[in-house]
């Protein structure tokens, strides 16, 4: 068996043998965008439904609430 020189010994038996996983930051960013897109869409829909667009809300016990058509999303 041939003996290792210093270069081969450093490759096969490194001094720091901790397990490391390197993840490309672009993949982390893409994952965050995909994971947070439904949350942001939900907030946008909630705000769109519950905003009175600057009009005063006039309610009385005799008036019936006017229900606007609900917009359904694809998800």
C-alpha cells in the first residue's frame, strides 16, 4: 500500500470533519417567496374585503346589510 503524502492526507482526513450542508441563497429566497405568497395573498384579500374605501358606514337596526359578491381565488 502506498503511503499518503500531505496533500492526499489533507483530502482524505481533513482536520475539521464536521458535517456541513451548504444551501445556495437563491434557493432559500425562492423557497421563502413560494412559502409566503399564499400568506400575502390572504392578507390582501382580507384587506380588500374589509375596507370601506373611505365611505362612511351607516347602519341602523332596520337596514339590511348589503352583501357584496365574494371573489374566489384559485387556491
